C-alpha cells in the first residue's frame, strides 16, 4: 500500500474546502462560533473538528476514509486489523481484555500493570493470578516477569486463558525474555495481550527494541500519542491473531468509547502512521546518533548519570537520569529552568525525546547545565545496593477476595502493625519501581509488612500509604 497517503486527513481538508456553513454538531461551527479571545489559537484545528457526516465515514462501522486509514495502519504494522482509538490506551486495554475473555476466566497478569488493566480485570470479573516483575539490579526498575515466573504460573494454572503483559515499562526498559515468554505462552494455548503503550515507534527497527507484534502477541495496544507525533488520547489497537475476532473488538470499542469520535485525534493518528512509515533506516540512524550525542553531553554535566541496564533492552527515546539529589529535586531544578520532565521518582527523572533529529538539543543542554549547576556530592547509587532485597511480593499470587465481593464488603482502617492476615482494601505502591507491594484484595503476609518497612526505611514515597505518619495505617476489608 502507498504509505504516503493520508486518506482521513485529506478527507477533512476536502470537507473544509466544500462546506459553506456547518448545520451539524459540534457547536463551534468549524471554529466560527467560539470564545473570542481564544479563537485565533483554536481556529485552524476547529476547522477539521468535524463529525461523522457524508464523506467522513462512520467510526464504528467504517467503510470509507476511516477504514482506508486503518487499513494503512494494519499494513504498516503487519497486523490482521488495526484500529484508531480516541480514548487512549486506557480504553484499548479495557477493550482488548473484554474482547478476548469471558467473565470468570483465569488470567495471568503482570503485577505492575497500568490501572486500566486492573480496571479491565474488575470490569470483566476475571480471576487474576499476578506475576511479579523482576527487579533489574542495575537500575532498580521493573522490566516485567521473568520467563521462569511465567512458565511456573502456566504450570500451576493450566486453566489460564490469557497472559497480560506490559512492554516496555514506563522507563522504556524492554524485558529481555519477552519473545520467549510470548512464544511459550502461545504454545501452551494462552492468548497474549500486551499493553505496549510506550512502544508505538518500535517498528521503526533498531536501535529501538522489537515490538511484541513481531514476537507474535495476539492483541497489542499502543499510545501513539506518547512517542509518535499524535494528539493526546490517540492510540492504536492491533489484532495480530485469528483467535480474537474483529467483531468482538469492535463491539467492545463501541461500548467503551464515545459515540462522537474526535476527527482531529483520528487525523493525527493517520498522519502519525504516515510519519512513521516515512522513517527509513537513514532517518532512524540520524535520530539515534543525535540522541547518543545528547546523552553523552548530558553525562558530562557534573553529578549527572544516565541509568541503564546491562540485561534488558532500552528505548533510546527515554532517558532515565539520576544525580546526587532525589529525582524530585532534580525535577524541580529543571522546571525552574523551563524544562518539564515526563516524571520524577525518588531516584530518577524521566525524559521522553521525540522521534525526530531536529529537537533543539543544544538549547535543552544549555538549560540543563544551568539547572544542574552547583550540584555536588556522590551520584546516588540508586538501587544498586538494595535492589533485590526490596522485592516484596511472592512471584505468583492470587487475590483473597473476588472483585464482586470487594464492591459489597465494608472496610475499616487499622494500624499497619495490626494488618497481618487481613485483606487489603487498597493498593500500596512505592516509587520506584512503581511496583505494588500490596494489592487491593490480597491477604497481608509478614513478607508484605517487612517489605513495606524496608521501603519506608529506604525513604521511598508511596501511593496508598502515609509513610510520613508516626503510625502508618491500612484500609482492610471486614470479612
Ligand atoms: C503502561 C501504560 N499503559 C497504559 C497507559 C494509559 O495510556 P493512555 O494515556 O494512552 O490512556 C499508560 C499511561 O501512562 C501507561 O503508562
């Protein structure tokens, strides 16, 4: 297929040319009716903020320009069928789980999944078995479960229908075992679903890690808006299998998404696909070289180092930076200098670079040098010393109560010291690696409590636990 084509975007241009006046939604009338002061800024985008009128196709029953644009997407990624999503990978995760599974099914799920995966499990009333991620000893980050953990879980739960994994992690780390895991799980008859939110650009080839689409994952969701030049909320869902029918995916998408899909978002997905398709080896090398040079110059700033794993793959577009101060304070310095990182944790700040060699790297470096000037002290050893000892969770574990039960049970708050053997009614996540120590619905073990204590001593920040309080508490179910 001709990947230079952009059928959806072109149809919108024709629409803007032909239309005398909008007699349909949206109410801004192609931008003519709008809050005056903001009109100049919004105008050009509002002109293509159309709706499903003649010539612009029907998103849920696409046969025209949306179908053509999605066929180009499937052609580029080499899939059976691919879809534009207008509510991010969040809805993609919900939809793929709904399409592939039935209520009550047993599923093997990476424990440190995005909350949309947890919501999908709950929505579908599935019976999850959680698989703990390894902790990379060099960085303390969690790339996903090992092949040994996955194999053991498949042996222990032969009734499991699917394996749900995240790849790469937020920091761009790509599990070295992923290809083997997918192959093995498929051999054993499991459907493999992958949240590849941060890997939409991986099909551009080396030096990017390999996409799980190439490894044979059955359904894959990618946030085009995270690493491709697409608008926020724009994602792709790919069917890479005969085992899940397009009708099932389409029914789930229609149920979970808006009935008024955003044309600017969809057009940006069409254009992001064409942008990626135009990226030949030479363009990819130019980007990789530019980033490598940028990283080298960044590492020359006194006190600054770039975290990397000797074991797992790393997406060059993600830079995980550490220094003599906690990640949060490095982030504060950067913001004062006019640079907003993607995120910070107690150890690192994370930058996401563009799929483009024309980023103003010199200007960025100049601002960073200024931000980090005068920092002194040892580069933080991060998790080198204590990474593996902070591993808190059993490699394979089930919930003590089902999702439906959770909704009706009463809760109470108890001191953490009195929580042993109770069932947690909240999830506790220390950062990094952002891996839950304790999941909502899990029975609290001595191992959990020891791990939480170790994290607190290490000065970790938590979601779901007031670590600063004199006596930490935990919300539990009254059983
Ligand atoms: C691993 C992962 N999955 C899913 C999501 C949700 O993606 P979206 O923002 O496209 O809905 C995110 C967002 O941060 C994510 O990091």
